[in-house]
C-alpha cells in the first residue's frame, strides 16, 4: 500500500489518479495515523514553502515524515515535496524538514546573469534529463525522455552525490535526488506521460 501525504498543498489527486491508472493500491490521507502501515509514501506539493511547512506542522506530518525517514522507509517527494525535504528554503527564509542536507535557492540567486540572459522564471515546461540509469526509480527510462517542470526555486544539496539526474535550464538543475530510500523529483512524474508513470511504477514496485 502506497500512502499519499495530503497537507493541502496541491497536485494530490493527480498523483492518486496516476497510481490508480497503474493499478497500484494506495491511500490518500490528511491523517498521519492512517498512513502508518503503508509500505512507502509519496509526498507531493505545489506552492509556497512557508505555507507548506505551516500545514505540515498543523497536521503532524512534519514529525511523522522525520520519524518515517529515520527508519529508512521509502519516501518520494514531488515538486515542492522535493524541496522541503531539505533544511532551508530561501522562499520566505523557511526552515524545512531537514531530511537531506542543503538548501533551496531561487534561480536568480544562484546565477544573477540568468535574468540578463532572459531565462524566464518560473522554469515551466518540458525538459530532458542527464541521469544515472543505475538509480532505481530511473530504471528503463529512455535517454530522450522529457519531464514536466514548474518551479522558481532550485534544489542545492550539500552533497552532490545525492543528485541522480539534472536538467539544463541556463544552469544545471538537480532534478532527481536519492539518499537511501528517500527519493525526490523536482518535476511532476504524474504529469509527464508514460515516462513519468514509469518513474512512479519503479518507485512503488522497487
């Protein structure tokens, strides 16, 4: 059973629809207690880091996710969920979950010249990836596969070894993270066609 964390931060039902399409048993819940017996979690999200952290704390999911991660159980963060697993987001100077060392920075903070080069932010649209095919969730992904991105902030891990895929958008954008059984996709696999569905399937069935 795959648990989907619902903390009022968007794109929840699209993830559930993707799992239903794949025939993967799942439960979506706002209550951490209802997800305790799941084998793995999917932690989606869209929007503002400060709002998301407020909702996680109000629901108890902040502690739940930290405890889950300490037990090295599977987590897949998606979009905002891929960011707030880190320690600090520049968006509102927000302390986050701290499951992975590193921070989240705006594109223009990382490279101010992107603005002069008219690289539009948010990064919105389809990009292919330079990726490590040995990463379990990237197994059997086509080299020319494209994935759907919508974000203004960039994952900046302290340890670059956790980066398993990157996209090129004026800078190298970390796009898939793995640390033990914790995975994260900056893009939306649930909105990325058959290649995105393959990533979800790989994660759920690994």
